[in-house]
């Protein structure tokens, strides 16, 4: 496995982390067992309800704030716990929380951002599992503006480590021609609830 980034961080793409059968089973189970809610973000001083739906889970009912909205974690579901254990076995890393996103179709995406909220362990790893529709994902260096793009397949694992969040942003561009849903699981390390 090689680093996708030329400098200032490390990103590893495991296209076949889950078999197609495993990925499809997890997609169906997680879509049903998660208490999905539409996300809310603060933009230009106003609270906006997004089209995508989210859920936040962790070892303990910790709080996590992003886009100026605070969330309290729910317990792990059985299938989330299974995926967490599989990632930890595969990577040798540990995670204590997971932010889930459900995109109903390619009409929904995520703008440029870094996962660098103060509750997250500085330079801690983030493991992202993709289930459902294959989508394009792009990294952009904050200084040079160099871009690295790839496609995240059904059942793939994307591991972001080191100083990646400090120097790079990433985005999930909208893809209006895609009609299938996608679930994204981002396993993280929370160190503070303040």
C-alpha cells in the first residue's frame, strides 16, 4: 500500500477492504439500524438543515462539535462494532468514535474541509469506510492547491494519518447522475469533550 499524498501527510486506500457481499450486508443493516437525522450546520450566522443525514456513535456519550453544532454520541450498534473491530485488526490502530453520513444520491455531497475539530486527537488517524454508490473524492493541499483525486468503491477503506488534516482539505463533490445512496463511516479518536 502506498501513500497517495506527495507530502505533508499520509493517505492509504484499501479498495477491497470488505468483500462485495460483506459491504452489501453492512450497507443494508446499517441503513436500517442507525437513527439517522438530517444534519444542521451554521452558515453565515444561520442554522441550515442539510440534505444528508448523520449519526454520531462512540464508546461513551461524549459531545462533538462541528460546523458550530454540538452532538452527543449514541452507543455502538452491533454492525458498527463489527466494522470497528475489523478496521482495528487490519490497521493496528484504535478508534473510539464514528461519524456516519448517509447521502441519498449523488445530488448530495460535502464541501472542502479538514477534520480538525478540537475534540479530535491532533494528527490522529481517521478511517473512512464507503458503502453503496462509488463516489469521487478529492484532496487539495492548503498551500500549493495541488489536488489528488480517487474513487471510493463499495467496501473500500480510506485511512488518513499523520498531519494530513493540518495541510490538506478534502471534498465529496456532487455527482447528479448518480441515483444510488452512499453511506460513509468515519472512525475517529476523540480526546476532549470540552
